[in-house]
C-alpha cells in the first residue's frame, strides 16, 4: 500500500459474516420436496447470475426449481427466497469490531458477492455497515468477484489506486484476481 492511502477491502461471507447457516440448504430442499444433494447442486450452479444482478430472485428460484423438476409457484419462491436470506444473516461479532477499529488507521470497505435482495436485507439488519467508507454488493454493482469489474468498481468509487488496497477474502480465486489488478491481497483463514 502507498503511504498516502490505506484501504482495507474486506470480503463479507467467510471473513466478517459467517458462511451459510449449517443445514439451511437441506431445510430448503425439504421445503420444496427435492433431494438435498440435487438441491445444493442446483442452488450453487444457478447462483452466479443472481449474485451479479443478471437475474431477479424470482428468475433464480424458478431456474432452480425447474432444474429439480419441482413445481414453480410464487409462494414456494418467496419461502425459498426468505429462507435463503435468513441463512446468510449471521456475522462474526469479533470481526465486525475488528473492522470498525481499523477505521482509526485506514479506510475500511467491503466487497461481497450477494444478490440485491439479500444486500437490502443485510444492510437493514447490520447498521455497522453505515460506518464503512464503501459497501459494494455484487447485486447492486452488477459485477461479482472474481470479475475484475467488481474490484475496479471499488478502485473508482474510492478514487484510489490498486496499490492502496489490502484485499482480504477467504477464496483463493478472489485473492488472485485482486492481485492481478495490482492490489495487495491476503487469504483469510481466521482472526488471530
């Protein structure tokens, strides 16, 4: 990082927020009468366009249900959508505190792959996000990591240079993508 700017850019899930609640996919699968393994496969295979705002929630869930040969109706879609949002709602309070304390020494920003409706719910439930210098959710900026456009959005929004950033993510492909753009990057495993 340059001595002039210090920007710590955090990933959200797996770093500051917890990964999806254990058992959530199995519960969603049971709710629509699908085998758990097939549901998980469809859930993840169809996810990238939803995360990057290329699909609405209704389109995403319709695609998942059709892939599973399950009936598609508005009530089932809404139940799945709400259960999905809830399954990603937990944060690691230690990491939230850590990120907030960093603001004394650096600008603190967030870049997360999260659908737009999830982002709205998360922002409402997590008022600490208002204290950050930038919150970039893929479902709002229409680009998801590791797409370079997601990182460029943050660089442009903060009027900075790639070398000003320390990007922290728990996924190797995202760390490599940030490094390819000239950002300093670290693979997160846990808060020591």
